[in-house]
């Protein structure tokens, strides 16, 4: 027991000593290997950085050389283009001799156009002067015809033929050549011309005659206190407007005719004063109800209601509504405008 116990204690001491030796050796080995690896890494890094720097420098040199070469090529290309463009422009576009010839042609053309314009202006001026002279001559002839009564006779000398002159005045010679001015004939108005006055009432469409009228008879108005022929014809052919007594029957009394007239007005419902759609005659005219109507505004429907009956019981408020906007004129004309056939629109 004691022998094994001492051996075991020695074995533990030997084991610890061996472990310490192994750890020391392994530490030295690992540290030496790590130092070697660190040196190798540092060497590799230096070599790689040198390689990268040499490659980057080579790239920079190549790029600078390429840029210098491209700049040289561009400069040479610009020189070639400049020479070629200058030659092309001088020969084909801005040719000096062609431009000189063109300017000479333009100057010649301008001279021709200027001469033509000058001739045209002179021609127009001469024409205006000729027209003025013709107008003055025409006015002078008209005045001579108008003042033909101032012509001198064998017994009495005119105002333009003075005895103190060696030769008569040019106006005197003109009076001798011209004829006296005659009176204008009065135009006779046609009795059919008053048909156009029915157009605003729209009773019938206007009938425009396409037949050419006959030429007037060449006779003068007789002397004396006679009326115009057109006025006589208008009075002769005016429409018949009989009175109520003449229009009514002989056998029926006057009261019966009036009742018939009232029933006719009640049936037709047409105002006596027609509404003229194309005029402002009835614009400011107030409402004029008939004699037989009892309503304030309009006719009765079925004998009970009015068209504008006022019912205060159905009002929401005691006061009437106040209109803010003005009334529309087109809505006010509803039921009051008439078409050509006389029907209400």
C-alpha cells in the first residue's frame, strides 16, 4: 500500500511536470509558427500592395497616354474639319463671285422694279388728275345746264358776256353749247306697296312680286290743284271697314249683334290688341282685361279657378316671397308670342 501510494504521488508529479513541459514546448512552437505566419502575411501584404500600386500606376500611365492620344486625335480632326468646312463654304455656299453676281442681279432687278413703280405711280397720278378734271368738267357742265337762263340773247347781254371784254367769257361759250336742265318726273307709287306693312302682324307671309312692272306713261302732271295719282288709287282701293250697324243683319237688333260679338270674343280668347313679336310696341303696355271677365289676371277655367289665383291660407309665412333676381323676359313672353299661322307658341 505504501509502495503504491508513493508511486502514485510520483506519477502525479511526473504527469504535471510532463504537462508543463508539453505546454511550454507547444507554446514555443505555436509562438514561433505564429511569428512565421505573421512575417509571411506581412510579406504577402507588402508584395500585394506593391503589385497593386504598380498595376494602378501602370493603369494611370496608360489612361494618361490614352487621354493624350485622344486629345491629339481630336485636335487633328478639328483641324481637318475646319479646313474642309472652310473650303466647302468658300466654294459652294458663300462663293464670293457667285454672291457678287447675285447682288448685281438684285440691284438690276431693284432698279427695274423701282422704274416700274415710278411709272405706275405716275400713271395713277395722271389718272386721278384726269378723273378730277372730268369731275370738275362734269360739275361745270351741270352748273351750265342749271344756269342756262343766264345765257345772253341778241337784245340783252348775259353776266358772262360783258361788252367791255374783247371776247366772251368761257362760261358764256359753255352756256351756248349746253342744254337747259329739265325737271324730274315724279315717281308714281304702286298701290300694292302697302302690303308689306302687314308683315309685323304675321297674318300672312310677305309676297314679293317677281314680275317686272310696266314702264310709266310718259305724261306730265296736269297743272292745277289736283292730288297725286298714287294717293287717289290708294283711297280708291282701300279695304272696306263697315260699322257694327252695317255689319249686323237687318232683321236682328243691335243688342243681339253685341251679344253675338261677346260670345265670339269669349270663344276665341284673343285680345283686340295683337302682340307684335318683331316690334317693341306692346313692351310697356299694361294688361287690359275684357269687359266680361271677372278675374283680376286671366280667364276662368271650368268656372272655378283663375290662372293666377292667390291663396293666402297655403302660404308658409304671412308675407309674400321677395324675389332677389330679376324676372326672365323669355318666360314672360310664354303664351303671348304668335307664329306666322296665328297660333300661340
